[in-house]
């Protein structure tokens, strides 16, 4: 039994989000919430909200026990890239890629 939550089109590079995701993989949800609350990365805020949402889905939709929940999977995939131009000398322009991410968390129930 598993519950999942997805957050799409986060205006942050997947490379930055994956750093926070690697900290949480395989941890119990209470420990994961504590880790993400004390992480000084910009990606920790959307990941914390998504973790709370996934836990709520597990408890309310699948009737899972809160004490047995752990982060089964967490990953960040690249979303669409917003392409912008920055003016430079001699009338030229350099491209700026504003990257987005899709973050997915899967919460599972540990067996005794």
C-alpha cells in the first residue's frame, strides 16, 4: 500500500531539488519532516509542503498508520524550460534557461 503526492511546475532547477530529495529517501516521515525543516536550501519549502500533503493522503485516503509511514520514493524530474534572452554587447543576446521541476513523493507503510 502506498500514497503519493506530486508538485508540478516548481520554478526551481531539478538539480537543486534533488539535493533535498536525497536527504529524505528511506526515512520515517517524522524524521524527514524534521530534516527538511532544518535544511537551509531553497527547495526545502516546497518539499516540506509536498511531504505534508503525501502524509495527509496516506492517512485520509488510504487509512494508513502515521507511526509506520516512511518515504518510499522521492524524485524530481525536469519540467518545461522557460527560455529568455539577456542583451549583451554588439546587439547580441544570450539565452537564459529558467528551469522548472516536477517533484513526486511516494509514502509507504513499513511492515513489522
